[in-house]
C-alpha cells in the first residue's frame, strides 16, 4: 500500500483485519536529504503564509500552492533518481 487514508485503515480495524505496510523501495541518502531540505523549505513557506495572514497582509496563498506542486515534483524526482541510482550500483 503506497498511500492510505483513514478510510482505508479504519475499516479493517473494525473487523480485526490486518494490512501490512511495506515500503515499495529502499530509499537512500539522496531521498533522505531531498525530503529533509524540501520539507524544511515547504514548512518555511507555510509559516510565512501564516505570518502574512496574521499581519493582515496580502497572503499570496497561490505562492504556497505553486510551491506545493514544486515540492511534490522535486520529491518524486528524488525518489526516481534515488531508486535508479541504487539499481545501477
């Protein structure tokens, strides 16, 4: 299971079912560094949006939306490169 929401996990819990969550691929250092840096940058932009909203300034919320798309794209690229580099070794 690559992605699970509560509706995927709560139902089996009601009838005693069990779903093992297994990583699809082992991620290496490239993914770890990318996820950490991109996550920190995304969090910085989230906090900046919060500060702008609390200060009654122009929130520029589309900036966060565009960064979220970039974040997901770059993180996906990091996964692909990390897996391909790991296989090539």
